[in-house]
C-alpha cells in the first residue's frame, strides 16, 4: 500500500501541510517495502487548478491512501474516482499520521470544501 501525505518540507521529520493542492512536497510511504520518498509537488505554484493537478500527481504515484488536513471537492472527485481512500490528518508530523493510520486511529475525510481560488 502507498500512503501519500502533503508536507511542508523535505527532511527526516516533515510536518503536515494544511494545504493539499499547494503543499510544497508530498511524502509517499510504501507500507510493503517500508520505503519513503518525498517529492516536490508540481502543482504547488499552479496559477489555477492546483488541487486537481495535485490529486492527479497523487494518482500518478499509485497511492492507495491520502492523509490530509482538508481538500477541495474537485480534488476529492479525482482521488475518489481512482479509488484512493482519504483520511483526515491528526497530529503535526507525517510520522505521527502514518502511525495513527497503521493503528486505525484516523477517520475518513467525508467533507470537502468548494476550493480556494488563486488570485494574482
């Protein structure tokens, strides 16, 4: 299983980013191999549609689960269409959330906002 988490930095203890689409990085953790990669989010600086682009990025990295603080409706549609389960983050770090997910302590994220619109 591959778990995706939007994070603020690329280091050993990344914190969860409250923005899904504009998160600077995504952490991808493979539960089978116990390998973790942190990859720059190509949608972070998109002029529009960052949530949809970030969702497609998560899909393209074959994630099965997304752990996030919140997400927009359009991004959720992309993720759910790809059968990616979405869970609500709790705690500050990616590590805390991976542990909480493994222990069955995270709740599915059922409510999505209309999205934020980037203005120049």
